[in-house]
C-alpha cells in the first residue's frame, strides 16, 4: 500500500487475497492494514497537511498535479480498464468508460481548484468583512467495490483540489486499481503524505480510520448499515461526514412513453454493471394500461442479455463481485419467488461452471411493501410494480426509506415535470436512467445519505469557511 510517498507492507505483516470473480481464482495479495497502519497513514496525512510543501502549494499548482494525473490515467487506460474488469467482474467495455470518467473527474477538479472563491460580507460598519475558503484538513475516504477507480477519483479529486490531504481505503474486494494508481503519484509530483492508500477490511481498517483523532472528515460510499456505524464512530471527534448510501430507485413508466425506448431504459436502468449500482432503477413502476405488454417485453428481452467473461468485448453482464455478494443476491432471488411472480431468471446462470454469475432476474406484480421492493439488493434483480395514474406513481415512488435517484418516462412534458418535482430523490432523470456527469451534483435524500459529490458541490464538502473581520476605525472600542 502507499503511505507517506512509499510503498509499504502492513506493520503486522498480514496479507489478504484478491479474486477474479469470473474464475474464483486469486489474482493478487495485498497488505492487510490494521489500526497501527491507519495510524501511520493518518500521521503522514496530518503532517503533510500541517507542514511541508502542501500547505504552501497554490491552487494552480494543485490543479496542474491533477491534470498530470488525469493524463497518466488516460495514457494507461487500457491497462487500468483490464485490471478493473478482472478485479470486479464488470464488462471491459464498461470498465473503459469508467477509466475515461476517472480521468475526466481529475481534470474537472484540476480546473476547479482555481475557481474557489471567497466573499466580501456587507457588514454595516467601518470594517471589511471577508469569508475565506480553506481546506477541511485530513480526509478519510472509504469506498465500495462497484466502481473502484472512479469512486477513488470522486473522493480524491475534489479533496486534493481543495488542498486537503487524503487517506483512501478501497473496498477489500477491489483494491487493485487504486493501488496501481499510486505508482504514478511520486513521479507526478505529489508530496509525500498528501495521498495515502491503505488496503484493508471495513472493521479492522475502515473503523479505525473513522475514529482517528487526526482525521477531520470522512467521506463514505457504501451500505446504509455501515453508514450508520460511521456516523456513530465519527461523533466522538465531531468529524465532518458525507454519506452516499445507495437506494431502491423507482424507474417510472407512463403509458405514453416510447415503448421500445422504455423497455431498453428499464433494463439498462437496473442491469448495467450487473445491477451493482447505487442508483439502480430496481423498482420498475409501470402504468396499468401498458403493464401486461410491458412485463412480457421486458422478460423476453432480459433473456437475451449476453452474460460472459469480463474481458470479452461482447459481454453485457459479468459475474457479481464476490462470493458474499453472490450469496446475498441468490438469497434475494429466493425471497422474491416467495413474494411475487418470477418472470425471468431467478437463479445462478447455469452455463458457467465457475464464477459468481447470476441470471438477470425480473419479478412482476410486486407489492411495494415486500422485501424485494424495500431492500437494496445490489445485483441484477428487478421488481416490477403496477400503478394507476400520476398520484399513485408518486405515492409508490416516495414510499421508500431511500431517496437517491428516480426516472420518469413520458412524452407529456407537463406530467414528467410534475413528477420530477414530487419525487423525493437527489437525482431525477426524464426519458433516460443512469447518465452521470462530473459537472452535475450526485447524492441522496432520506436514508440515501447526505452531502453532494461532483460539480462545485463536491469541492464544497472539503472546504471550511473562515470569517475575517478587519477593523477600519483607528479607535474602535469606546466602551469603558
Ligand atoms: P459495505 O458498506 O460493508 O462496504 C463499503 C465500504 O465500507 C468498504 O470499503 C468496506 O471495507 C467499508 N466498511 C465496512 N464496514 C465498515 C466499518 N465498520 N467502518 C468503516 N468502513 C467500513 O458494503 P458491502 O458489505 O460490500 O455490501 C453490502 C451491501 O451494501 C450491498 O449489497 C449493497 O446493498 C450496499 N452497497 C452500496 C453501495 C453504494 O454504492 N451505495 C456500494 C457497496 C455496497
Ligand atoms: Mg459489509
């Protein structure tokens, strides 16, 4: 792993295996960082923030470092995409898109570094009142396994642009691309301790990071269950926290939607990246008049989705990331069979003798109160729910503990916009689902978390605001 500008082993000397989920074979071993390693990384990040070159760097210099990193990632995109696909099982074509987005994210925040502005506050006195923006300090960043390098960029890029120092903990399933990226940081010119990447497990490396007194802020993407633990552990030292916790996002189809586009949009919304997507459109809400025709077409097309090896360019769906996730998704397939009507899939993809492959699975006639309509599956499992008219659609859409994303499909712009305004979600698409841009805010309502990533919102989460009062009176206080 990478601490204080050096590649190091864990202090305890432990290692753990990393798998290719399509073959179930070990492809690497990485250091198993524990509390002592977290402490070492936190001290390095603290020192780099408090002294040395980093606090003296200008926004222009930080921007240029991020541009250089973006260039390196773009130049080595093929290699990184292949490593990403092998480690998390996603189709190579999707991994290539992720790596391109990773470079774009570093570039975006490289540009934004020089656009962080303060204010002059119009106070009613003979004084100059300013608001300065300053980095929040040492950022601990804990990320999941579904978009490993891209999530690293969503975390590191705005933090570094703001002038923070970072300790990134990739998910234990998928540490390889983030570790690979560290090979370039020294050469690019990041001072030691500014970026630290530690490989390790949630409880033994993530939790100590959240509790560490030298860490000022925690940014987390992952499960709601862990989000709650992080909030509790962060309370002790009053850390700033941002959470992106996934969801159970409704993808809403009205009768007047373009039918062919709708079927593709429903499948893409829930099955892209094997359904291992925080914003997956896992509740497909369909208006009653087109409901029967819709579910039949959906099931028919779902059966044609090409499952295959991650590195095969024809593959549209790879294996799930891990044995644990495979078992969790298999369990939800069984729960769904008890709760609703199985339309497609429902089991292991039987043509593979190895690998964590499951069939794209669709349940119809789902009641919104059931577990497959309320709990995040994080795999290719869709729950189709009928509705009667606009008010019913909005009611069902909002009847969820989550509020990350939603989509609405209709050719009636007035209706689409009414639904956009009524749905309680941080991201709402109209006549599409999933396009994501570094320029636009990302984050959830309700139990999907708080704080926003990407765009100017993303850098805000790494900035403090300092009020400065400059007295312009020569004799200010005539009180006593
Ligand atoms: P998780 O939430 O346990 O893991 C995400 C990250 O948090 C990993 O880096 C992990 O090491 C870390 N972590 C785990 N426990 C921690 C703790 N006590 N303190 C600090 N960090 C900790 O997710 P997991 O177990 O891989 O997946 C379980 C479910 O979580 C999935 O089925 C899915 O529903 C949801 N999930 C949601 C994601 C999202 O993007 N919103 C991403 C990954 C999972
Ligand atoms: Mg977990």
